[in-house]
């Protein structure tokens, strides 16, 4: 069941995915790229029950919903709307806000557009993605601005802003893949946990002189620490110790303000995931559409109530014991 080629123009996209049936065929190709396989008996032939969005196994007659177990599970929103949301989200380098999506799709409810975008953001991380390799720059930043009167670790207490750790692959003078995570503190164990998850062992890591980056050699990395000039010196043209990481941080901050005019601290991680998804596929925007739908079919749906309070991102919030994905 080969996927159709990606439309090269907006007009072609509108033509190719104009009906629910066309979207169903594409979604089925994303979910079963090698053809249907019954989850109960393993049989590879099925009848398509179009009106019910289901496939029925020819052998055991087990019915599988096209959207069950995906981010579209039990959705009442037409698939054509979902496809438009994915298209707008992946082809515009600025992204799309919920207010703009509401206007573009003609939705009567802002919360519907907001929920659609957040479901898609939660499908942007591929659990099987490869770690960063080679030379990697790492730096930390505050998202939300500095709070007057607070310095260093004191900023972590009752602060509206969030601390983010950024890692960028070096490809000559250009940036390769990126990873970004919200972290709770500057502690070495926190930073080491991020690096061991996202950077391959043996990679050369470039950092500033922050003491929390000590211990990288013992963890199997090569470490190059450089003294970071003061901000006043950087404004005057001094060279940053981690220029690619600084560039990624600057682009992230401009994007968050320019497109969303700021985001909440609780939801920040999924916006970081969106930025990373978009950055890592910036040279292949057409593939981003197919990739997101492919990932989306492998992610369980998150309920609106969980998204609203970011409870799936903060499983201990209000006593919640488990995340939804």
C-alpha cells in the first residue's frame, strides 16, 4: 500500500486530500506501510468497512479501527481538518498558532484548534531516534527572561521562567540535529542524564565553563570546556564558546515570541519538541508531513483534560500517578 507522493503545491494538496476517503487511504498507509496485519491472528487480508473507519480480518473477523491507539482515537473532527492542520504545521517554518488554525479551518471553538495542535506536538518525538554524534555543542538557557533580584540557583525557586538544556550537532560551521529539554536544575546529575540519553558515547562535547559539566570524561565523552565571554562582550562581537547552541537558543526564543507570543511553563516541553522537529527537518519540509502522520499513528491519544493541565507532561501534578503516553 504505497503512500501517494507529497503534493508540491497548496492547490495539489487541496485536490489530493479533498475527501475523507482520500485521507483514510493515506492514514492506512501510514499505519500499515507493509500492508494490513491482524493484531489478533496475524492474518494479512482484511475487508475495509469504510463507513465505520474499520478493517475486518478475513480470517478471525476481528475489527480494527483505523484511528484506535493513535492520536486520532475517537476523534469527532473530520480527517480533512486534521490533514490541513498537519500541512499548515509542517510546511510553514514559523509554525501555526491555535488562533490562526481556528481561522484557517473555520472552527467555531478556539479550544478545538488548541487541542489539535497539542495532540500533534505530542506525536513529534520518535522514541527510536538516533542520538547526536560527532561534535556536539551544549548550553543552557532560561526561557521566560530573568527575574529581577534573583541570581544563579535562586532563580529556580518560584520562578515563572524555565531552564532549558540545548545540544546541537556540529557539521562544519553549520548546525546539524538538535535536542532540547526542560530541566529542573543545574546539577551535574541532571545534565549527565540529558547527555547520556541524547548524545552517543565517545562524542566530543563543547561547553562553557559551568562546573556542572565536569565529569563528562568519566561518562565516556570527550570534553572541551571554553570560557564564555560576558554578554556585554558578546554584543560587541566577541566569539561565543558555543556559537551553534547560542544560535539555536536565539532562534527558539524568536520563534516562541513571534508565533505564540510566549508559552506556559507547564507546556514548554512540547513546544521544544515542535521546534526540534521543525529544525531537524528544515531541509525536507514535505517529508515532515509524512513523518508526523507516521509518528502520529504510533502514539496513543492524550485526552483533552490531560493536555489542558499538562498532566501528561507532569505526571505528579495534582496527585496524577501516570502519564497518558
